[in-house]
C-alpha cells in the first residue's frame, strides 16, 4: 500500500478532496483557507443532497480532518482543514486523478514576468536579498499530486509546459516514479533555461536549483559496489601552456608590476565545488579520516585545537582595534574607505560597537574549539542547495577534499596556484574580468546583483570565460595554494610572482594567510576583478569562501588503500 492510500469506499474521502480543491481554486492556494460553514457544502461536488453534505462535513470534523470555529465578528461558523498541508494533500488527490497543470503556470521570460527584475531591485533596501519570482501557491499541492497519480510521467511532462522547475521537483517527490528518459529530458530543458539570456535571472536561479535537486548530469556519478553514491566527478576545462599576463597597474600595490608568467598546461574545474560534490566527502566520513588532512596543522584544526584558530581570532581582534569606536571617527573611516558595499559598512558599524567581552564571545562562536564534521552553515537553507557552491570551508577543508577525491579517482587534484587561477580567468589576452574588459552586473553575482548570498552554479551565461569556465567573477572567493603572508595589511608575497620564493609552501603555519581570488557575492565590481588578491587565514570559514580544483597532470596516482 502506498503511503498516501486512503479508503475509497463511500463518499467521504472523495468529497473532502473536492472540498479542498474547491477552496483552493475559488479562494486561493498556498495558504490555509477559511470558509463560512454555509458556503462549504457547495464545494463538495455533485450528487449529494443537503443532508448528505451536512453528514460529510460533520464526519470530516469528527475524524480530525476539518476544524470548526466561530467568528464573533461575522457571527458565522467557519470551517477549515485542520492543517494547511492536509488541505493541500486532499486537493492533490483531485489533481492526481484530473491534472490541471495550468493552475501552476509561472512566467519565466524577462519580458513577461509580473514585475521586472529592474523594478524589483529598485524597491529593495541595500541589505535586502533579491526575492524569487512570485509563486502560484500550487507548488506543494502539485508535488503531492505527483506522488499520488497513476501516471507520474504524463503528469510531470504536462506540468513542465507551465512550470518547468516545479515539474522537475515533482520527479524527486517520494512515490513519484518517472522513467530515466523523462528525467533526462527535464535536465536538458532546465539547462536550456539556465543558458537562456532572455530568461529572467530569478527564473534561471530557480531552474538551476531544480536541476541540482534532480541531479545535474554535467557531473559524472560514480557509485560504490553497494549502489551507494561514492563521488561526483567535476567537469574540467583544459588550459594550454603559455606566457600569461599577471597583475595590474591599477591601484593595489601587491598586484604590481604587470608581468608574464610561463605556465605549464593544466585542467581547472569548470565550476566551483558544489554542495552536491562536497556532500559525498562528508557522507564518506571525510572528517573522520585523518589521512585526508595532510599537515599537522590541518589534523589539529579538524580536532578543534584552539591554538590553530587563535591566529584567526587575533586577526579579528586587530581589525576590531583598528576600527574607530566613536561615531565621528567611524564617519571619517567611512569617507576614507568610500566605494565599499553598504553591507560592509553595516557590518563594521556592528563589529566596532562590540565591547571586549562581547567580542570574545563572538570569536568563540566563529571559531569554536570542537571537532569539525561539516562546513560552516552546512544546514542553512540559504546556502545548502545541491547546486550552490560549497561555502564556509577553511583552506584545510578544501585541501582535504582534494586529497580524498584524488584517491577516489586516481588523479592528482589540488587547489590552483594563484597564477594558475589568474591565467584561467584572464586568458592569454589578459581580460579584466572573466568575461571581458568592463564590469557587467548582469554577468556575475556581486553586491550589485542584490542576491545577498550564493547563486547556484552557471546562472550567468554572459559571465562565462571563452573557454567555458563558470563563476570565475563573483559568487564565491576561491582558495588557492599560494601564500599571501602574515600581515593582511602588507602581504609578504606580492607581485612580481616568483614560484621559488616560498609562496607555494603548503606546510606554512596557521598564522600565514592564503590567497583567495575572484570576488564574491559581497564584492564590488572592482573587488571582483581577475587580478584582485585577497588573503585569508587557513582556519577561517566565511559565508563567501569556496574553492575549485585543478589537475596538473594526466598521470594517475595510486589509489589509497583503506584499512
């Protein structure tokens, strides 16, 4: 017996289903609906006399499906389903037998949506995240119906005509069984939507998230002998050897002088590592296996050694001490640092006002002395879609993932050096951004895009490099192997680049910052330029830090033997 099966003998279940469906179609889906008791009988469907309708409503109340209450304002007895989900379940029974995909029709073209992206953004305060497109209210009901229908294949393909992302989500509903050919077609349509520059950005984001839930077939799926998902293989893009322009003469002393660096051929991940990929590492016990944590500091960090996070705490204390504590001083600091995103000023204003006790409590919260088992914000729904880049990972975690995947696949995966990253982003002609010379807020996820969080991978088709790399400008800062130095204000390892000066030493201690590249969703346009270098301590885990892989050789590496 399927989990949704209810007795069908007698009129009760069918009548309650018609009642729920009628309430949602006449009053509005997506909410718990209340009707006057006298209006409810007409929604039960045909074939009942008045006495039978009364019996059905009273029976629904007696078994706890319906709820009755008295409204003192109107003087009327009112009826509702005991819970909104129960109402949607019963309405879904009608749609399972008689599909109505038009009820969930959702516009996605940028010229046809109810409110244009520009109009929506104009009404947002600077800290507000961009809301998604308006929902129809039938989303939950459709997903429940997909699990109850006798022909889920036909149900979801009809729904795909009116609401493609919802159709994809219906296929992963427990009980909804569709052929692999149907799932593959939905994946193709979702990728097509993500690639369509005429699609509203919010529609591309919705499609990409749905693709992640369905299973993005751009990643090769590898399963263990018992059928369990072992790992995903990220697609790689080849970068040819050559002399690449590195650095810039604009501002930023650590990025000067401009020069060229000879780089051997390598491959780099088309995408930053996603939550779907990283979940395989988590579920394979990656945090429990000391073997993937290759340095003493990495092993100590994993186990919560407070000495490893102490440099990160001191870094924050130094920043706190630098910020003016009086409002006039903060105003002068803000003027001297004009051009930063407004949210940065808000954060500094909050941070500078902490007293020493509150500061230490906050640092203990950010850098707990505990054994780590998941990334920071791993369970936060704003950041944990399978299609979003993994964030809240330290440099140690990024390198542990590389070691684990190398053993799984038999190839030498690692973090890129910063010049490999820059060469891949800029190309042989030295682009200022991944996609070209001039900043374009519509081509990447930065502060001006107003997302205020990560987007799923590859929702900015205009932002790809000519070689096909995705999200190299914005979305998440990406860890590299390279050292920045010990002082965040005056890095020890600036340009010109010299690979022999110690900057690629992986065993440097926890007090040495590592270079991150690419900007993120909190970055300004200038902050997301391809030549920009940022430094982070290897123990920090920010909501805007992720990573992507390189493979510098096609030579196989021995698979690690498991105990």
